[in-house]
C-alpha cells in the first residue's frame, strides 16, 4: 500500500505539472535585429550590394554567438571540426546584453528585451581578430498534456490513460557572415518533430526526445556548415581566367552595326 500511495502521488504530481508543458526558448528575452530599421538608408543598401566574401581559404578564425547558452559547448565542438577553421571564439552574453553567466537563459517573460544587433556582434568579433561570425538560435516546444488529461481525476486512469503529449517540435537556425563587411555566406535552418501526442506515464519523456532531437539537429547544421565552408574555399582556390589583352575583341560580342544606308556584306 505505501508503494501504491507513492506511485499515485507521483502520478498526480506529474499530471499537475504536465499542463505547463516543457519548452526551451532561451531567446525569449532577447530581441535580435540584423539591422535596426531606423538606421537603414540607401548607403547601407549600396554597401550590401558591394560587399564581397573575404573568408580565407585556410586558417579561418571563427567567432560565434548563441541565443541558447546551454548548447554553447556542443556548438564549439561543431565549429572546431569545420574544415580550415584554426580558432573558435565564443562571444559572451556579458558583452552583448550585460547578462552574467549564471543568469543566462534565466530571464523572466516580463523583463525588457535585451538588444542584440548585428553591428555590435561584428564589432566584438573584429576585436577578437576573427574572420567569420556565426549567430545560432535553438529551441523546442512541447505541450505537456493532451485532452485526455481531463479523465485523470482518479488513480487508475492516471496510471493507464495516455494523457501525456511528448511530441517535441525543435529547430536550429544559423547565420554565417563576414566580420569585415557583413556579407551573408549563408542562412542555415533545421527543424525536427518527434515524440507521441498520446503517451502514458511510462513512455519516454519530452525532455529525452528533445535531447535526442538536438543531436540530430546539430549534425544537420554541421553538415550544412561543412558544405558552405568547402564551397567557399573551392571558390577561393579556383584559378581565375586571365584578363583579355587590351584591344582584343570579345568572341561572344555582337559585330558592330553597319552604318545607315550601307549595303549588306555578301
């Protein structure tokens, strides 16, 4: 009986907590803007068109900033494994938003949003003498319970009714930019949904699904990053065609038009 009572209490506590759901949205208190709308003018547009990639062919110095500090260690391993990357620097939240390390990701929904701008991140990356800036966002959401939770007022339904929703919807998103001029090398995205919309208390938890999900999302992002860097390195190493000598005719150019009234050439 004591064991049954303990099990019942645990199930009731789980039912109460499940209505809150499980989610990880660390960036909810941060407002990221590529460029503030009030500061954008025609000169910014012109500079964006004129920007050219300046990623080195090797010995790439990479800086990164993540809106999810819990995955920073995993990201550092990903970046260190990229071809040609010689050093990796994590831009700390303290320099960007003023958040101290132990308060990262622990803000409250009603706190004023922290400003995160691309120009500031580029400046911090430049101060670290890096070439490429990667900005990463990651999060997931889970509802916690499904409509069957209404049937769990008694002990027996709680133990056997699949009233839990363990389905987890997660994502990862990354922007890869040139530190010197803001050139956008790539915008990488990955999404994943797994878990069960109807599960019992004996099933795998939503957090377990989220942990597995992040492993696959991380691998997908790494694959996209490797392709992006290798494509850029190949473009840098490809021999360029020598310029034509002065006065040489372009073989693809159309012949000069005949003057008005001239007879056609036979």
